[in-house]
C-alpha cells in the first residue's frame, strides 16, 4: 500500500490523499476522485483541495488532499471494514502528529515551527486558488436534479454525441451486442452513474445521473479530451 498522507508537525489541517483513500478502501483511484468531484459540485467539501497532477500509465491524474471530515464523507458509501481502515489510519496519523510536535520551550524550534506553519498556509492558499477553476467548472456543468442523455452531456462539453459515445465506449460504459439500443454495463448502474429507462416504443434508454456526469467530465478532463 502506498501511503501518501501529508504529515508535518506544523501542517494544519492534517490531510489524507485520494490515492491513499483508494488503497484503504480497495477502489480505483479514478472512482474515488469522481466521488470527490461530485461532493465538490454539491459544495460539501470544505478545506480539501486538488494538490497535484501525477502521470500514471502515460495519462495525467488529479490527486486530492482531504481533511478528516471530508475523507469520511468520501468513504461513506463503502463497507464497514473499509471505513474502519480509514478511521484507524487517521488515528495513527494523529498520534504521529502529536509525537512530532516541536519543543516550544526552545525559542529556535518555536520560531522554525512558526515559519513552517506560515509557509504551509501560503502554499495551501495558492493550491486552493489553483483548484478553484476546476471546481467552478464542475459547478457550472453539473445539474443536480435531472437524469441526462449522452447528447445533453455532449452539448455541455461542446462536442457531438457521436464523439462522446465513442469515448464512452472506450471507457467501457456500454454493453456490447445489444441490438437497436445502448445499455449500461451493470457496474455503471451499481456505481450510481446511470439508470436504464424505457422509452415509449419500449426500448431501453441509458440516462446518466449527476454522479455519472461528474465521472465522465473528470475522466475526459484528466485525459485532455474535454
């Protein structure tokens, strides 16, 4: 397991990276990020922020650092065992942070700790400002209460439905070999990314939820498509 938590005696608040969360709950990092983006779009995450882009398999991937409260929101849909791992990890991080506190009776150590804290605060503000355009983008794109067709999502992204569906095929969204209609693979429905509805003619119509739209936008943005 790769442990990427931000840990510093003077770092406030303590954070856990989206990569470590994915390791702890045994999920794909992209799925964890999709949940984070969805919660950002609803204004539910507070001090968490996107901190960097890593290149994995030749593709840039966004990595987020989350405060403890926001971490628990992100993993709320996972199993009891997975949530327990996250809680245990937070307790371990907090214990290490307490043990690492500087000796404030030493003027030099206290001054160094204050300087480190100030630098960390300035970096956090800059990172939050950098992340703001992406968060605002999702706020603008994602509608919160409706099911959407691929055509509607494509229009928001400024591309054709044919082009979007081609990318969705590459992402494994649709089941193959279904005549006259596209249908979701079961994992899409299980993740809450889409629902199948019946048209007036009796055909299945795949409709995306807001979580599904956020996942699509995050994937296409990270790959430089949108």
